[in-house]
C-alpha cells in the first residue's frame, strides 16, 4: 500500500468526475428530489376515503344522524348520494369512489324497535391495503355506534352502566404520528445505497469498456490501491449527500434528531463503505456499463426499497422472506437511523446492528478486492 | 430500405444479446421483482408483535388480554414484568406494541368502577401505529359491549339491544390479497426502467466508443437508424411483459379478467413514450454514467407518483394534478383494469387516448432532436 499511488488514482478519478459535471450535479440533485417527493408528495396516511352513499331510508332522522358519524370524520369523504346500484357499479368501476355504503330501507324501523339491522358496504378491493384500512374505519365507527345504542337502551330502562373500560394509547417516539418522521430516515438509507452503488458500479466497467484498464494495470498501482483510490471521490460525494439529506430532514421536514451525530457519521461511513464496495464489485464482475447499471439497480434499489423495512413492515412478510431481509444491509442502517433520529438510541441499543454493518463493509470490500485481482492479474 | 433496417436490426439484437449475462439479467430481473413484490410487499398489518405487561393478573385482566390475542392481529411475543423491560422492548424495536394492565383492573371491574388499560405503541412507524391503535379501539369497544350486556343479564333486565350488523364485501379482489394489486403493476415498472436504460445507454455507448460515427456515415437514414435501435428494446419489453403476466397468473394466481389483446396493445402504445424518452435522454447525455443518472432522475418521480405503491388519492392536491402528466399513471390504470376489474375499451379508452398522445408527442420530439444531433 502506498499512499501516494492511492492519491494519484483518486485525483485522476476526481478529474474524471469534474469533466462530467452533469453526472455530479445529478448525484446531488437526485437525493434532494427524492427527499422532496417522499417528504411532500407521498403520504401513507389514508384519509378522505371517497365514498358514495345510497340511503334507502333517507326520510328518517336516525339514518341521517348515523351518516353524520361518517360525514364528520376526516377519514371519509362522501362524494355523492345516489339511489341506484348502476351508479355505484359505475363509480367503483372507473375508480371515482373507493367504497359504497347502502343503508336498507327498514334501517330505522329495525333500530327503533330494538332489532338488528344490516348495513351493506361495498369496497373496491383492488388496492387491498387501502381497502382493508378503510373497512377498519367503518368497522370502528359501527362498533362505537352499537355501544352507544346499548348504553342508551340500558339507561332508558333505568340501568345506568357505571363502569367503562378506557384505553389509553401512548405513542412513543413520534407523538404526532407524523408519517414524514417515519419515511425520511428510510429515504436517507435508500439514497446512500442507490447513489453509491449506481455511481461506482460504472466506474470500473467504464475503464474496461474504453480500454483504459490496460493502461492502469501496466502502471505500478496495486489492486487495493486502485480500488481505494477509486473509492475516495465517491466516498466524498456520498457524505455530501448524507449531509444534505440530514440538513433537509432536520430543517425542512422538522424531523427531530435525538441521538449522537458522531455515531451517525461513524455508522454511515460503514454503510457507505459497504455500498460503494458493492458497486465496485458489480462493476468488476459486469465489465460493461450497461450490464453493471442493470445489476446495480437490481441488487440495490429493489431490495432497499422493499426488503429493508423502509415502508413495508418486516413482521408481515412470510418467514422465508423475513430470513432474507437479514442479508439486506439497509435493514440495519434503517434501524440505526430511526434509532438515532427518533428514539435517541445509543450504541448499547444498537451494537448488534452496527456489527452487521461492519461485517457488510468488510466483506464487500474484501470481495471487491479479491474479484478485482482475479480479473486483472 | 427494408434491407438496411434488417441489417441494423440484426446488429442491434446481436449487440444486446451477445453477452450471455445480459440475457440472464433481462430474464432474471422481472422474476426477482415479481417474487419480491409477490411475497414481501404487503402493507396489511397482521400479526403485530406485542409485549404483554399484566400487573393485575386476575381473571378479568386475562379475559381482556384474550380478546386481544384471539384476534389474529396481536401476537404475544414477550410477557414482561417491569417498566425497564417495556422501555427496552420499544427502544430495540422488538415489539410494535406493549399492552399494559395496571394492578387493580380486575378489582375495579368487579366493583363496577371504571378501569383502564394502556397501549404503548412504537410511533416511529406512524402508519402502522395508527392502524394498530384502530384495531385496539375496536377490540376494546367490543369488550365493553359484552361487559355491559352481561351486566344487564345478571341484573335480570329484559331488553333487546338494537345494533347495526356490518356486511362488507370487497369487489375485484375478494380476499384482499396485496399481490393482486402489486404484481400487475410490476409490468409497468419493468417496462419503463428497461426501455429507458437499455435505449439510452446503448445509444450513448456508441457515441462513447466512437461507433456512432460509423453508423452515421453508412447509408442508413436517421429514421431507419432510430427504428433499428428502438425495435429490439421494444421486443425485449414485450417479452418481459409476457413473462411477468405468465408468472403472475400461473404461479401467483393473479386474476386475469380482461382481454390479452388489449394488454399487448396498451404496452405497445406505452412503449412509444418509454422508448422515446430513452432516445431523448441519449441525445442529452454524453457518457453512460450520465445517461444512467438521467434515467434514474426521470424514473424515480415517474415510479413514485404513478399510483404504483402509493395511492394517488392520498397525495396533496397539487401533486395529484402533477400526476396527470405522468404517462405511467395511465398505463397502470389500464393494466389493473384489465387484470382485476376485467373492464374493456369502453371504460379505458380515455387512458388509451392520453397514452397515445403522449407517445406521439414524445417520439416526435426525440426523433427531431436525435436527427438534429447526428446531422
């Protein structure tokens, strides 16, 4: 290892990056755009569910009162009242509404005479997740309504139910249940993984494709020196991205940061090292830029988006897939980021996740060097 | 003219498929995506890992806990006995919820007084926390309902309580299976990213290694060159679309209720836009790295704001208008309409029309720009 040679390689790489200012600009701009989209554009909260109502018992005050429960709730938005099934069918078919509620014509009659009345709910199930949540909302409105009916009929009999069970929910770490706080730390992990791997996946393949690798090989530079040298500029870019992302998270989106910045820097460096090495590994294996970029997309973007717990909770996945998520480095980094941002965790809560990152960084770096040596010498 | 087109087509197909690993990637990447989306992308919240902290430990408290654990939602993972443990569980993210019953719960219930339970939720995943709180509320309401009813019974009060019986039914996806929603969308995602990447990088590559000059001095006309460049990638995209559809229907049992012809037609129309944008990027980028970053820059917002994973109805209103200029949005509506709803051209024609207009516009613009660049 010779520091001078490493620096020579990295200064060559720096020049190459500077000559392609648009790529560099994109490497900074894409993270900003991603944060803006995730922070402002996407919402995981489901409210204002578009609903069409067919009240067959519209003349009664009772059904109108019943509907108030939905009208006054931010979870529903009654877009239309109708009086036939054709309308309902049509509106659900072309996606104008998510659900349709049909109140049968003897609804008030049954309720007033102390019997059970049905309430029909038709839901567009194609987006099953939204559908399930919307149905849950309706269910809880109905459960509460039933409870009130019971209390009322008991008290009309002179029995006043004294006791009640009251549930106190306490939300930890994110009192306002702000979904931005949940998403933004995850986006940071995705940005670092994707940008690092995308950028470096190409940087070795490019030398092969243009034939300049031969020239590099014939110089006295050794494999680890070459890789570390190529590594340094992208490491710097990665840290600039991290810095921009954290500043945006803190000051634009108001996400709190309760942990230690030192730990953030240190653990991010581990993750970044792993991600960059993975990119170099891909690039060494692929040899052409087109193939390298495909592989980078496939092995970084998709798993980081889907298997890291970034959006989809891991505990809902099938057992086998849950096992696979242990191999996704972003999983640990996201736990760490959420721990640092929201929970104020320190190293004693996160040492095992940090250990996995360390393992990831070292094994990827090692693999990259071994593979590269084999290809070249 | 046909001879020349044939020649460039053969050259392009050879070039793309020469590398056996490239062939593998073309086949493997849709398969991996479909498997991940088929098995992992699931926002339904069942089986919530829960810790139970029962300080009361009476018949009443156990009865309440049972009504939580008998629902399929709450899975008791740990039984804990101290507040420190509660902290640790949530800090380390071992559980998403801690259900806590303080001493005196059973005594209060028996004495006819108010009693309370506490639910501590890990709010760092706000979406999940909100859903869990909703489940818990419904369970508590039902519990209380039964409690009051048994009160009335023991007092010997004769009465019939009115109630509303909710009958809900989901259309198009009766069992509310997430993958039925996601998998058809994978077609749109793969077709978009593949056409963009392959087209733009293949063309920039010729520029980078200097073979574009050779193509330009050959008798090929610019339009023939463009046609020959784009067609192979269109064929690859159609192949991937077929692959995903076959796997989705046969392996994951995704319903396919509409017309196959319509799906192929929609994909062809959409390809004009996707390939056209790839061509456009190739006229801007001078290196493959730049082309790839530009593809990513275009693909991310297109993908995220298409309604693929995040319902457009939930976005802020301004962004909802913005999605109107997103071609993938219309393609997705068509795909899902065909797969899940089985609707035909009579309902989908507006989406087709918009896609067609997009396609014509994009392909014309990029062709003009490409011609100017190489002329």
